[in-house]
């Protein structure tokens, strides 16, 4: 017995010794990085993602030791982060405004895709004029301020704004007419007390912004990017867990933090919070630059930032990873389930895409898809041996998932949905050196023009110029050879492909003789029955940065002059250049003393103004600044001798150009906004000043062109007037545009055609199929509207929710009504299921008016008339159009 005990003790000592040795031999785990997070309110489900990340150990696994700092009265989250007292903080969308003002902060993610901030009201709000003379209690929140700013344009009596007391009883006791509240909080308390209330949501009036932005300091983002990214990913994991297990997270919250709410109140908050965190197909935490810009535009209009701060804004500097690809769980699941994508690509369309001698898919599009594959995990399966014409027919039958690079023609959009174009080139005419320039395609009626069979140029000529005889060829090279051999008068095609073929095969004796106003806008086409794949590919394209696009472009395109000069021409150019150089040297010698004193200053001015000097006779560049070369992407050698007007986009019409020239040649400077195109065919915007330079005898021999670069400002302005989801104009731009169009129509004595469209039973679509399907439906309706109202004079706006506004001009009421009836048919033809409708598919109701010039009043009155007509259309059974008939009697309503 004693021996057994002795053996056991020895064994125990040996095990402990071995265990101690093993423990000592293992390296110590890396210490966790201490992280503190400052909240902007009391502990509640609003911060559930952070609690869940702690509870489930997501932060710990990421190597982070996270502390959540309780909010206290007087604590300002911006100051906490900037001072370093907190590494991260959660705050309102006004943090974007703080960045615009110069705060050294960076945006990590957004917990809420849109803000839950609303106004509580005792009565329903019919329109913004109902704010007239009312008392509004709020926190100075950006969304509420933006809404009130819009209302101030429609009210007759000023709004009385008072700072929030934070006491809901002030609203209950009718001390105020409107009370700022979180949709996830105060309404529950009012329901419990059986206090009647109405919701005024700023989003319904075009005021949208994020909620609960998560920020860090610029210093933290720069010095510890790995820790910032680890924190972001773990927090998103936390939100995914919290939304799946709300009751578990509520219990953890109540057990570990001071909470002022009851458990039932937290459970109710959790149920309402999900819609703000997970919105449709948008991934949790995602941030859109466009939406941030729209928020800052509202701030500028409300006076929170000035024009200078707005003009200096670069929103990408606020985002830590402005081009990050963020996919929803549904999109990630799709990629795992269907990783292989069958791609319909052209096997012989260099430099865009082609199959090389080794059977590899190469070209510009191939480089894009290589990037997309790396970022998504999708495997793209190109074809290697089928002609484009045959491939189009098979794709139409559904045998292929996507078009890799194609123009969205009406025929193709019937079965494919196209992303935003990622390549754009002009359609040009290539002719023999013996041919002079043609002003338009109509000059070639009756002539033989070569086109590649199945390409958009074939469809374009068939539809637009049926009198032109087409010679269908199999490739761009064959088309150019047909011109050289005299079998075709010209070849019609893409400038980029023509340039590549000429350089690749050494083709000579041809040059560009004309250009169409149409462009090859190449996009990815996705089968219409695959919306998830479309969403993935559009996000992937959006994630490709400008520098990546430029690198791909430069790898394949060298935009040399298509025309090849002979030695005589080169000699003549050389003599002219030497003569000009000698003349310049003589001038410099004579005025050396004066120029030495001021040359440095003049050079700085030239660079700051992107200056160029243009020959007045030929309108060709004769001098260019380094800054202009950087702006356009061309070298000086490429620009010198180039026609200046070739640098403008198609927006500059021949008529407008002649008007500009007329003013300059009269001896007067011209100034205006102009869009230009760079070497890679992207666009830039400048305020251009053309100043004529006269010679000794008073003749205009040169023109100085100086510029102010407003590209970023124009981009921000465009983002600010565009609806993020549908890419239509938003309600903000409607407010700016409608009154202007009314006044314009009055001046010219023209009628206006206006319509307000609403998707019938849209809420049922959202409730039945989910928010992602709802977003897709809105996008499809938007596409249908823009293709139906596609003239330059047409405006289509998304007013908010499922409402759209059309502003157009037609010759008479019947023509407008017929066009709207055709729109209703097209919407039903989308065959989007909606069991709430008696037709079992989605329909729309429309209120519309053909308003003669004599009946044009103000924007508010006309909106009321059409809105009332829409109401009648819905009351009468939906899926119909109600036209305003009697404007005089309607005015009396």
C-alpha cells in the first residue's frame, strides 16, 4: 500500500515537472493591443455589435483588448479621439462635417446605413409648409437641420427652434410641436404610455445620411493600420452575431453595463435596429463616398461649412480604404456556391480583348477581370474559339453568364443588365489618305463602309444610316485592309481598336476622316435573371481605383496620331519649328533683361493656370505647360501640333465652338466652363479663359488658354445631385431644377409636361421578398424610366422611397399621355411578381399634367396638382394615369 502511494507520488511529480517544462518551452502569446472606444450615448442595443464582439471573443482573437467607455454628460466624441483619450468613437454623421472643417480624423465604418433620427409630431405632416410657425425641439442634428433648411423655403412664418431638453415629457405635454428622437427608442416609450404620435422622417424629403459613424484619429490610422482593420472586421462580426442572437446580446448588455432601459425596451430596440444596420444588399459597415458627399452638401446649404471648405473637400481622404470591396453575406454565399462565371468575350478585338497565340485571354478587359477575380474569388471562364457574332446568339439563349465588354444596345438590354461603362472610346471613320475629312456619316450615303460583323457599329449604321452599304468583315484588321485595298470607302469602328491594329500590323495609307457623336461605352453585361452576380460585378468595378485604371489603359493604349507622316511633312514641320524657335530666341535676346526679372513669376502663373498657347489659324497647340500635360496625361510631344478642339468632349457642339471663336476673333476674351478628355478618355472640368494675342499689325495670331481646374468640385456637385441607389437625379436637384424649368418655359411660351409616379404596393414587395429585392426593383424601374425618357430635355428624379418625378416637354397632351401609357406597359412587361396587385405583377400609378405656358404657376402649386392626381389614380384602383384637366378649378382647391 505504501509502495503504491510512493509510486503515485513519483508519477505525479514527474507529470508536474514535464508539464512545467512544456509550458516553459512554448513561446509566450503576443500581448493584446489595448483599444478604447467612446460611445455617444447611454449603453443600449444601438452598440450591440461592440458588445457581441467582446462577448464572443472576436476582439480577443484579433489581438485587441477592447474597453467600451461609458458616455457621460459633456463628453464630445470628436475631442476624445483627436486628443488620444479614445482610439475609436461612435458619433453622428456630423463627423463628416468636422472632417470638412479640418479635423484630423478618419472614417472606419458606419454602424447604421441610414440615420434613425426623426421628428415626432402631434399631427401628420402633409408637406414642408406645415412647419410654418411651429416649435421644433432638436439636438442641432445634421439631418434635422437639413430638413428644416428645406422647409424654410416653403414656410410663411419662421420656425421656432429650441435646444433639446432630452425630456420626452416636453413632447407629451405639447410644449413643442416637433421633437427630435431616435426611431429605435422614443416611439416605444410613447406606445407604452399610449400617447398618439406621427413620424416625420427626413429621408422622405431627400435628406439622407449615415448614423453612428465609427471614427479614429489620423495618427492612429497612419501608425496602426493593422489594428484599425482588425477592429473594423471584428466589430462587423459582432454586428452579424448580434442581429442573429439579439436576446443573448441584450442579456449580456444588462449583466455587464449600466442600462437605463427595461429588457422589453431593449428587445424592441433590437427588432427595429436591424433595418438600419443591414439595409438591403449593402454589407454591414459599408460606406459610400457619394452618400457622405450628399451629407456635406446638406451641411453647406445649412451653413455648417463655407464654400472654401466645401471646394477643398476630398472625401477619399476621410475614408481609410476608399476603394474597398464590401460584399454582403448573400453575395459572399453566392460566390461560394457559384464560383465559375461563363464569359462571352471577343476572341479577336485587340487591345480590348483577344486570345493570343498561346491560347491565353488578354487585353484591357482581361486585366480588369484579373483584378475582379482577385478581389471576389470568382473564376472567369473565357471562350477561345467562337466568333463574336455566334457568341452573341448563344448568350441571347442564356448559355453564357456575362458579356465581358459590350455596348448596351437596346437589343442586348432586353436580356442583359449592364454595369456602368468602364471603357469609353469614340466611334470614328477611317479612310484613305487621299480622302479629306467628312462632317457626318450622312455624306457617305450610298458608299461602302466596312464594319465588323456583330459589333455595335453594324447595328448603329443599320438603324441610323440605312442608305450606307455595309461590307461585313471578321476583324478590325480586315476592315482597315478593305479600305487600303479600295474595297471600302471607309471603316467605322472604335478608335482604340483602330489605333492598336495600325500599330500592331504596321498598316499605312489611312487616317481618321470623321467622328460620330456616339461613343463605344463598354460595360459588363449580366443575364437579367442573375441580380446578385450583377451587384457583385458592379461593386468590383467600382473598387478599381483611378490609378489602377490608368495603369491598365497605359499598358495597352498608346494614342499616337493615326496618320503617318512622310519625310517631306516631317522636314516641313522641322523647318517651321526651327523658324519659330529662332524667332523666340530673337525675342528673348531683345527683351532678356525684362524677362529675367519676371520670367519666374510668369512660369509659375502658367503652371498654376494649366496654360497653353494656340495658333489662331490652325487652332493647334504651339506651347503647353507641364501642368497641362499632367492634367491631360499627354506628353508635350503628343500635344504640340495637335488640334486644340480634339481635347474637348462631345458636349462642345460645332455651334458652340463657332460662337466661342467668333468672340475671340473679335478681339474679346472668352470665359466659360468646358469639359475636356484625357489620354485615357476620362474627363476633367475647367473654367477656361481664351485671350487673343495680336501681332504688331493688330492681327490675332495666337490665343492664350488658361484654366482653373474644377474637376473635383464638379464631381462632388454631381454626386450631391444623384440618388445613390438608382443614379437618377435626387430630390435636392429637383428642388433646384423645377423652378428654373418653369421660368424658362414661361419666357419661351412653352408648355411643360410633368408626372409623379409611384410603384403600387411597393411595401408588399419589400415585406415579401426583402429589402435587397426592393432595391433591385427600384433600380429596374429607374432603368426603365431613363430609357423611356431619354431625350436631352428629359429629367427623371427619384423623390424618395418609391416615388419618381418626370419633367419633360411634348407637343400636346395626347402625345404625353400616350408616352406615359407606354411606360406603364413597359413596367408590367418587367414581370416583377407582386401578389398584392390584381395583375400579380408590379404596376405603377401616375399623376400627370400637360401644363400650357399660361397655366404655369410656381413649383409648389404644380407639385400639389400632380400629387393630387396621383392620389386620385391610387384611389381609383391603381395601375392607371390621371391627367390634370382643369387648372383653374384645381387652383381653387
